[in-house]
C-alpha cells in the first residue's frame, strides 16, 4: 500500500488575526500569499533558533521528553536540521521536502508562510510508544485515513499523530506551533483526510 504522505492539500487555518509572519507567533497561520516553492533565498540571513534545532531533532529521533511544538521556526532552521530541500507539493500543500536518513522513505515535508514554518509532516520510523512523554492527548478522534487509524492531538504541545488501531504503528506525524484545541480543530491540520489524498512518491 502506498504511504499517504504525498498529495495536494491547501493548508488553511481559521485564524482571522494570527499569522506566521513573525518568529514569535505561536498560532497556526493562514496560507501564504505566494507560492513558497518560489520564494527568494532571504531565509539564509535569518538567525537560527536553538529551540527549533531541538524540536526538529526530536522529530527525527522520536525523543519527545522536552517537546513543546514548533515556535518561531524558519526555513533556515529546517535546512540546518534536515539538509537541502526541494520544491514539493504534498500532504500539507506547497512547500519543501527534505530527504532525511532514518526518517522514512518519504522524507520530511515542511509547509511555510513566507520563510516561517507553519507545519512539518513526516512518516516516522520510530514507534508510537515514543509519544508517551506527551501524556494523554487533548483529543482522540477517527483519522482521515479511515477506520484503520485514529488521530491523537496534543494541541497545546503542537503535535498530531495518526496511529494504527491494530498494532499502534505510526502512520503520519504532523508538528506545528502550540495552539488552543479549538483553534486546531478548525484548521486543515485536523482534517487532513490522508487516505483519500495518496499519490506516488
């Protein structure tokens, strides 16, 4: 079965006033005004954010002992953590894809608003027990991938995981800025509909 990591989906959020145009923003952002795959190289001059390096490392290794979401992260941080990227349109809409050893064959997909990270999605090779440090999720609901999976949401800690009902295998993980649960529920991150949006890698 082809993994559901690849497919066009416009990343939209319902916030009227919040945007990821500033590194300190901690809420989900509306879609970028311009196609982020064609943005200039201004990200190279942005200062690195140490907390983002730690967060991206956690996504690679599955160590969530100190996980607090993605706050103020930029393309500079993503490129430093995951290496070179390519323009890509997939589960999160237009963005960039990094091919990263140990993260799974589909790599890491990053969606941007300008140079600022809106969300990161990956198909991890680590197992669901790595999520234990997060504690009970804020919400548990059916996954967009159908009855075989369930969706666990830690809104205040900026993480959504789609997990198999049969063997607790991780199907997809989406990371974002910590946000209130009611905000996450109205964003497209909460309604990805993975099963219906598969395409070949």
